[in-house]
């Protein structure tokens, strides 16, 4: 039987999940992942914590046979992990934790650890490191890196899948539609040793996620596996360049940026306790972060093109305010892999037609499924940055999942 040749552009969670789902089974698919990083250790931005859901991220982990490896790296101490919402002065509005009795469990794993376990499970040689697809020509030729090395896809790959994020070159090959600025932007920074240096902050955040919101701003603390706390400062903004413009105005002096951010929250009425979160962060970790999304109801939809498709953020980038991005991406990988593997067992002249039909079916299912997730994310974003936040958020989550200040 002739192997089905698949190229995956991008080695993030969705691309690596798909590579595992296609590779780690009876050999019918040959997978090549094009990754811009030069090695597994070369990435400097690691990302925060993810919680995987039973019917999406965890289902993909299980289908790839990676649950044991996942359990070894993930955190599932639900008794001390809370999702909390407070106002600017620390009044607790809402608290929720996963419930082992009802099976509502969403184990957490750092993005870096998830990537490592997916990489470790792949056959040697699957990843082409340092192979950044900088553009794709009209005839489908991949242009690799600054050197402009070209690689034709027409005869080499039966399917090329874009998994390289919001600004996917594969998506640009399929459609002119692109993400738009969400109206929300801000900064990420890290408190490196909160337990020993900032025990009050450590106690307040706990092992979960702690939001403080009001007047169109949000200050959030999130525990990660190393014990550090990620601090996120987001607010309504007029344009995506505003976070970087603040850094530029400060002459790239990140200590000065930190001071400007503290002043911004102080002027908006945040208590001294939460202003200390900003002070406690290591200024060297400050990163500007504008948030993008597709416009509902159909901004993410594109016309099918034989031999090409997209998954994850390349298909439906959204803001992080529902915690669904990586889960939706891994569900994409699961749904696409299931269909591709069925076709890979075929041989002969009809396989190309069957593969095209399978990819069409995946796209139609993905459009509908992601529209629901994007709608939920949009609702959460609007509630979080409403003028009456945090009450608007508490009301929304109370209706959805129950809970309260003493839950």
C-alpha cells in the first residue's frame, strides 16, 4: 500500500496532536511537520497553563495513547485549584472549582509540558526544525525561511495542513479573510518565586486562576507548574499596536513600563494589594500581547481547496476568555485525523477523491463546532470588559456552572 503523505505546517499543540494521531498507529500515513523553531529548546516564550476538557483536549490525548504521559505531567489537585473573580478592591464575587463527584474535571498542564510530551511521542525525524514556511506561492510551493528555499507540494504531499496560528500562511493560501483586533490588548509578566518572596500573593492566587476586573480593565494571576505566577493585564484598547507603543514610549525600559502599568491600575481604583502584583513581577518577563479573533458568524469560514486545510488558531483564532482555544484546536486534530486515517487505508485511484471528501466533511463540522465555541468566547469577553464588571461576569458564570463567593 502506498503511504499517504501529509505535511503539517506548525509544531504547536494542534499540529503536534495531529502528527501523533496520524503517526502512532499502523503505518498508513507519512507525516512531516515544518516547524520554525530551530530545536525543541529554542523557544523563549513558553506560555501559561492550559486546562484540558474531557470531550476535546483529553479525548485527543486518549486517542493518541498519551494519557499516561499526560497524567505524569499534569496537575489534578482540584481541592486547591479555584477559578475566582473579584472586584478591584478584593471583594470576592465568584468562586468555582472542578468537582470530582460530578466528573467535571479539567486537569491542568503547562503549555510547554504539553508540547514536550507531544514531541517526545513522535517518531524520530517527523519534525523538520528550522523550517519556517514564510510564504506559499499561488501554485502551492512552500517558501522556506529567509533564504527562500522552495519546496513543491504538488507531487510530494497528498494533504497540507496549516497549524501555524493566527497568521497562518496556509490559511492565506486558502482565503483572504483574516483575524481582526478584538478590542482587547495588554501585557503578560511573571512572578518568579511567589511562595518565598510574596506569600500573600501566592495565597491569594492559590493553585488556580484569580481575576480582578472593573472599568474595562482586568488584572489576573495564574499559577503554573513551576510554582511561578503569570500576571496578565488586559484592557479595552483602540488598536493592536497600543501595548507595543507603550514599550516604545518607555524606550524599551521595562521597569518604566511596569511603573506606567501600575499607575494605570492605581488611577482606575485598584487596591494596593493588587498593585503589588504588578510590582512583584520580573520586568524582564513583560510581553506585549494584542488579542485577535474572527468576526462572527462566519469570519472563520473559507472556501474548500483540494489538498489543503487548517486547524487550531489558523482556522478559528479567538481570545482566551473561555479557555477553549487549545481544546478546540486539539478537537480539530482529532476530527481531521479520524477522517484521514480512514482514507489512508484505501488504495488506488479513488483515494484522492475520498481524501478530498473527508477534508470537506471535517471543515463543515469544524465551522459549526468552532462557531459555538467562538460565540461563548465572545460572550465571556463582553462580560469581562463590560462597564458593570465584575457583576456581569459573576452573573454569567453563575447561570452557566453555579458556584458563588463561598463555593
